[in-house]
């Protein structure tokens, strides 16, 4: 644990959804606004001094996809993917060199796991989508031994909504959580870089509000919103926020 704040990194073009996502991260980590800063990476490049100012990074989700053809990606998407790779690279470098002081840490979620997997030489494809809603997540043996995932239930419920994923972890990564539909649900690289395919931050109510924003974006049939939202609201989603609280305790401000 350090003294500098954590930084929520927004990669959502939709500002209303981004603001709600920040509040979900803040509530899940139990940090105040001074302890969890925020930066809109869609509209502003990562500050040059980010790795000196913040003890860790929480990367939110996005409607962008790593597997979008490069020719179709906007300059904004290409820039923010490069900045996300900068964050991952800085964490890995600090971990390798045992930097003086407290080296930075990061947790990448949803779209972010694809960016990190591609950077590390892993394969991301459209072969492992998951429907919008609650899914069962299982810890691996390494997950049970991990300092952040180990305290969670061996099997727990999380919410997902994604069009791409991975069947195997990238080289150097340790698989922490899995399920049948999308075998790579979470992994760790080194000791301070984590990535999850599922969304760890929203309550069921917050997730249904996000679903309403993206109901016409191809994650589910728009006419199915009420049924899917009902399934989400009926789900017991307790463990993912415990993961975020553990990250904040381990790497956030004292």
C-alpha cells in the first residue's frame, strides 16, 4: 500500500456510462474522490507523469474491441490502446526491476484484458463471446493461491457482456479464473498486473443501467432488455467487489 491515489482510466466514449462506471469503482473500492482520481483516456492522452502521480490504475470497460480491423479503428481507439499498453508496460517494468519505492500496479477489465493479452503475444478472437448477464466464474488452483483472488469463493457469480475473448492465457501470464464459455476470465502477470474478462465493479442495478445505454450496440437483442435485466437484478454478485477492495488495500493509498 502506498500514499498516492489510484487512477480510474476511462475508455468509454459515452460520458454518462463512464461517470456511472467511475462511481461503481469508487463504491466497490470504498475510496473517496481524492483517493481514486479519474482520467478520460478517450478525450485526453495519458499524462506523462502518470506513473509518478498514481500508485495504481483501474481500467474500465469499453464498447471498443481489440479484434476490430485496424483499418476500421479511429485514431482515438488506436491512441488509447497504445496508452493502455504503456500502463501495462510500466507495471511490468517496475515489477521486473524492483523499482525504488512502491512500483505501480494495474487491474485491466473487459476490453482491457484484450489489449494486454495482445501486447503479451496472446490470441484474442471473436470465438469466446458471452451473453449479457450473470455468469459463473471458477477459480483455478493458482487463483486460490493468489493474494487477491484467494479470499474469494471458489465459484462465484459475475456479470459480463463482451464480443471477444481468449481460450488460453498469453505467455508469462498465470490463469486465475475461468469458465466454459470464455476460458480466460482472469489472470496475473508478475505480482502487480491483473486482468479480468468479467466486470468486477458494478452492482446488478448499475449493470442494468449500463445495459440500457448499450441496448442497441449488438450485445443483446434490444427487445430482450427487460428479461435480461431481470436476470441480472435477481443475481447475487458479491465476490467481484471484494476483489476490487483487495486491490485497493494492496496497492491504493493508505
